[in-house]
């Protein structure tokens, strides 16, 4: 590297950034939103808050009479997810009034859905928490976070709860 | 805000610095540009090892000073430190984080392998898992796209 190389580097204030925020639950969602709010972002940054509902897996031989109950549970999960992403969107809008902030709820395998969304939405940065329900320690990275940190075709910000 | 930026001697560092320059930072942001030089064990002659170690350290100092000057010049009122360490990259990065207490560690997931998209890099992967603070892993998305 020489000074000529350095001369080529210059700020690009027009660089638009699309930030996909994957939230799993209220606690970790708020941690991520608080972290994002602590940072400065260009006014044309676009944020998208996404929650993925994982499908319920029925064990073989389960009594089908439980199925209506399962449907109710799914509906409750959808309603809770919408409430979650809406409340986080409001929190983010408080700080970044001029930024475009959208939210969405999807259903399926979180890793697959998020990878697809990164491609579809052309995200530049994926923000996620360290772990959710499956985590056993704050020093261990959750399986979804770990897979996305390895596989995502964009930059990945892993927000730890302690920060 | 305190940010550790982990760099090495690859071309990817230039991409990382460009990414930092494109962002907005708080006025009081402090950066620590950190590089870790792994021990040289290739030479049987200890004098040659010492010579190569010192040469590499001088080159690293020069590069990091250039990055520091650029960041200080372009990001207003930022304070940029440089830190050159010897040892295991993962251990030294984690140690630096404990000592300096940054809000974030930024590092690259550039890969020298044949399939860059599916490889986080062993150093980045270990730091992501073990660091107490937030970690951002940068990728050169154009190169990642080519590897699909």
C-alpha cells in the first residue's frame, strides 16, 4: 500500500445502506434496536425488521385432536410476532425519523428465510442477536446466528446482550 | 464509541477501511486499528527469525500508520490508535477487547479458500463466538457473489 492507493479512498456519502434486522424475541430484539440506535446512520439508510416464526414439528403418532389447538397456537404466534415487529419499528422510528423502516413476519426455517431475504432485498448488513431460546450461555453463539455469520452473503453484525 | 478494527496484510483491509469511511460515526468515536503478527517459525536460524520479525513489524507499523492518518483525516474528530501485537490472533484480539472495552469489534470474513461465501474464517468465527462485545463481520459482497 502506498500513498497513491490511499488517495483513491474517499468517503462516499451517497452510499445507501440496507440493514436487515432479524429479531427473535422481545428481549433480544430490544437489545439489537438499542444498539442500532446508539450508532449514526446515513439518512437514506433503509431498515427492515424481520421476525421468522419457526414451524411447529409434530412428532410421529401425535393425536390429531390436538391440531385445532395447534392452529390457535400458530395464530397467537403470528399476532405476537406482529406486535413485536411493530413495537420495535416504533422504537427505531423514534430515533431515525427520516429513515425508511419496514417490518415483516415470515414463517419457516429462520436461516433459510433470512438468507433468501438478504438476496431478495439486497441487504448490505444483517443484524442479529447472539442466541435465543436455544442458547445455553451468553458466550456461545446460537446455531442460527452462527450459520448466518458463516453463510450470509453480506456483512453480519452480531449484537451481544452485554453491550 | 470505541471500535476495534482488526486488519491484516491482505487486500481486504483496504475494502474494510473503505467501508468505515462510507459510514457516519459519532464525533467521539475512537478506533483502535489492531493487527496481530503470528510468530515466524520458518527459519532454523534465530537471527534470521529475528530479522524477519522486525522487518514485518516495521512494515506493519507503516501500514497501520497510513490507515490511522486516513481515518483521522476523513472522519472528523475521531481518535485513531494503532496496536500491533505478536501471538495468536484470536487470543490477542480477545485480550485487546478485554483491555480496551470496545462497543464493537469489526473484522473481515475474507477467505483464501476456494469457496469464500461459505467460510467465515477461523479467526473471525472464534472471535464472533467468544467476544463479550458486538462483532461485525464484513464481506466483500462482489467477491462473494462471484463464488456462488
